[in-house]
């Protein structure tokens, strides 16, 4: 935490961040709910002058470690949004996924967040696993919609190196039509999709900021930042980061790389792709997709009508 504080102070000064200019703050990656609110206090003492009056401040939390007292402590620091890694409300699926909480833990944690006074509450669900059935997913969505949440993220199970499923890739099983059915079900319960994995009656400012290609600081071991078209990479190794809480590497993004990312991100979200970003040939292909009703064009911006086809559409448009 001392190293994080050191990097935060340095970055705010190095990049000349103006007071009141930070629109969103996100504490995530790892398990923030295992760290006592008191240990966050020095960070917030530094941050407060830089946060805008309406800043969205989010913390991620695990249902089994986010106690009412922890939630209340974080809310008092100025956190106004909490995102729970629920994954599922089915105890057998949670067990199979290797999660250490159960359904009741998740329900209690979300209820406690509401009691603690959080303005916005979100939860994550995992789908596309061999443990799923249409009924199980339907019950998960019903349970989620019955709770005091205004945002829901749905992520397909992916197999990462070093995880419990590294040698069992067969547990991931995504079928496009089942995903479409799931997304329609989520929207049927009142959560509007604004990005390929995110739905809500509330749109997260921080999430949307990435799709809008807004600049951001990354504070902490392995937390990547991107300012002025340059990515900044701190040490990923914890010990190395503590010894030197600063950037270990930078990457200057070329103009064509930035353009490609803006197309890719825009088509995966409500941000869309500005007509002005595309060259003549790309505009022609985009307009062909409008004719085929794969895209819509409104006020000089192309919008995707099917986020599940975003990669294919981006590849088709790109010169």
C-alpha cells in the first residue's frame, strides 16, 4: 500500500493532473475487500482534491470478504459504487468454479451494500461453462434482478494459464445462440446492454471511459495506464514493484494502432465509430453494412446492432 501511495503521488505530479479532473476511480484486480478501509485512507487523502464533485468511485469485492463493516468503511471514504464477483447463485456451479462463497454469501453481501448506502451496486456473472443449463442461467438472472443492483456484467468463462482450469479447457463451452438467448434474457429483466459484457439501468462511467478511449492512470503492480497515446507498464512482480513503484516499460501507440483500437472498441459498445475516423474505402464498406442492416448510421457515427459480431465487422471494415 505504501508503494501504491508512492506511485499515485508521483503520477499525479508527473502527468500534471488538475484538481477536480478525475471523473472515475476503480479499485479492482485482486481482492480489494481483503484490505481494511483504514489502509485506503492515505490514498483517498491524496486523491480527494483531484476527484470531480460527481466522480464515480468503484471498488470490487468478493461476497465472502465484504462484510457490512468493510462496506460501510469504504462508503465513508467516498466510494459510491461496489461491484461484486458473484459469478453465479447456484451453489454447485460456484463449487465447480472453485469459488469460496455460496449463494447466501452473495445475497447477504449485496443487501449489506444497500444498507451501507452505496448509490450503485453491480454484480458479475459467468456463463458459457459446462456447468450451465438454460434453467440455471435463467435462475441466476432472476435472482440478480430481484436484488438492489443497477448493473450486471456477464462474462464467458475463459481458460487462463495458472488457473484451476488450465489443464481442463473443456469446462469452457460457449455457443453463440445460447449467448444471444442469455443477453436477451438479461435485457428482458430491465438491464440495457451498452457494451458486449455490460448491462444496466445505470451505465458505468469508468467502463464507458475505456471504450471512449479516454486517458487513464494505472496505479499498482501490473496496472497499465494510457496517457497521450502512450501505455505505461509498472512491474507485475509484487516484490519488484515495491522496490520500484514506477513504470518499468512504456509503449508508444502508432496512429494506425490507435485507429484499429478505436474501431474495435467502438463496435463493441454504444460508443460507435465516427465516420471521420475511416478512410474512403472503409466508409464504403461500413455503408454496405448499413445497407445489410448490420450497422446503423446516426449523426456521423456508425453503431453496431449486434455486439457478438463486432470482431467480424471490424475485420470487414478495416483497410
